[in-house]
């Protein structure tokens, strides 16, 4: 970890401490917002920032081009993350809402402006890193494309939750109670067709309407899924001959990316239609089934082709393919 991006590492350490504090708060503090502990949101944001921030802290020092720009982008993300999550924590401790809070008290009004600025900082920094990653490699082809696709989907997920919610939310202005029973005006939300609140356990995703937090979560953490897929394929390569070749692992990683990307698109489409994740209609089931069949077929074709090509199955792991996503078959 000594080679990791220092500001991001500090941010990850702070978020890890928040996870511990918020976890204790779930049991020690009985205050609630919309039938959920006031510490549930800080806990979820803490866990999310630990995962995503650690990935960036590891990745940025390995980018060889535009090193100063990349270091600056990582620093902007770290500072914006600390400010935004800090505001969420303070609002939770105050027993009130951080998101969509239109309250007129001075602290909230100033905090909302800073909070909005931080959102742009998080999105912009991630976008810069994602674009720069397109022009350089990190490790072999499978890992490079896993990182590229993961950051790309993360940026799309951020855009959904941060910007599109203002256009799609049908909640409108409403008044709810804070943890002390005081009225708080809320404007907007992540829900489509139903207001936020009273949703699934832990995630609080809506059970009655669409919720853009679903594709946001799937997109934001796609990079961890893709990197884990690469690590798994690399581990299996010690026992499965065809996986010893870089091109085969890259092709299978491409299959994972396509399947997971389709899942992201389906959940976004489902949410924008005002449909709850747990109540899919026939169209959603059809799209999911088609994705599963196509992904399985592509994986089978890649493995079958590798078995037929004996030199690939027994050759050394050195051949490179910069465009596995375009050459899956």
C-alpha cells in the first residue's frame, strides 16, 4: 500500500473508520428517518467509498501517462469524497436528511451547495481517469479491459444517480418528518413513480416503483466485479490449460463485461419505466433471459475455440491482444 495514491488512501482510512462508527450507531442510536436508522446511509456510503476509493488508490499510481493529471484527479476525488460523505454524516447526526433537503436553515442551505459541488468533483475525477485509461495498459489485456469497462460503467452509474434523478423523479415537493418529528421539505428523489423511503431492507431500494439507485450501485461497483473475474480466471489458469493464454482470459473477461453491462442497462431501463427491481414484468424477464443465454453462449464458444486450438491451450502466457472486447469469438 506504500505505492498507493496517498490522499485516496487517507480517504479510504477515514471511510473505514466511518463504517465502524456507523455500524455501532445502528445499534446504539434509535433515531430513524423514513423508517430507517439515521446511520444506515452513512454506513452504505462508507462501505461504497472504501471499495471504490481503494480501487482508485491502487490504480492511479500504475497509470504511466499524464501522471500529474491523474494524481490531481485522485486528489480531487479524495477531497470531494471526504466533504460529501462528511456532510452526510453531519446531517445524520443532526437527525435530518442530506439528499434532496430543501430546508431553509442556514447550515443546510450552505451544505447543500457544497454537497452539489462535491458531486461534480467525484464525477469529473472519475471521468478523467476513465478516459485516460483508454490510452494505456495496466497489466495484461484482461485486467486492462476490466478496469476500462469498470470505470466506464461507474461513471455512467454516477450520472444516473446524480444528474438524471432531477429529470425523472416524479416525487415532487413533499414534507416528511426528521428524526425529531420536525417537518422537512424534500424536493426530488431517486425514485421513479414512487417516492423514496419504505423500501427493501438495508438498501432501501423502492419496492413499489423504479429506483435509480439500483443501476447506480451496479455500475459503481462493476470494476470490483470485473477485477475479481480476472483474478478468478488467473487462479484457474494454473489448472485449466486454455486459460493459461492471455487471449482466452481476455475473451472470457469480455464476456463478463458484456453480460454485466447488459444487466446494468436492463436495471436502468427497468427503473426509468417506474418498475421495482423485485417486480419485473414480462419484458424485463425476457431481457434478462436473453442476456443469460447470450452470455452463456459466448462463454461456451470462447472455451470451445480454445480447446480446439491446442497451441493456445499449452502455450506460454505472453501473447497480447489490445482489443479483446472486439474479438470475443
